C-alpha cells in the first residue's frame, strides 16, 4: 500500500502539484527505514549451527541451508520442516 501511495504522489508531482513533493520524499524515507529494519532483522535470524555431527545455516525454525550430517553422510542444500537429520535423526 505504501508503493501505491508513492505512485499516486508521483503522478500528482508530474501533473504540476509541487506541494506533494515533500510528502513523496517523506514516504520514500519511511520505506528506506522499513527496508533497513527488515535487512537488519533478517541478518539476526540467520545463524550458523554446528555440533558434533551436524553443520547447517539456520534460516528460521525448522529451515536450514547447507545441512550436512557427518554421522551418516547426509547432505541437503535446503532442508525445510525438520530440526534433525532425516536419515539418522540426529538433532541439530
């Protein structure tokens, strides 16, 4: 909905309504702030995990990238829906 508001303001500015320019700039600054917050929170949720047998990058609960189990040799690029090795059931 923020993008719709920005598009409306752009059309009004193009039509010669200069008063909307500052409102448009404020909307854009708000979006930039939102994007920075999303970027920062995403980095906080990505963690590399390692234990005696398993290494993986945790992206979210029950979502792991670069999963590798040294106990049984299982390797998965993107594992969704589990917090353990699907082959030998070793927990992450």
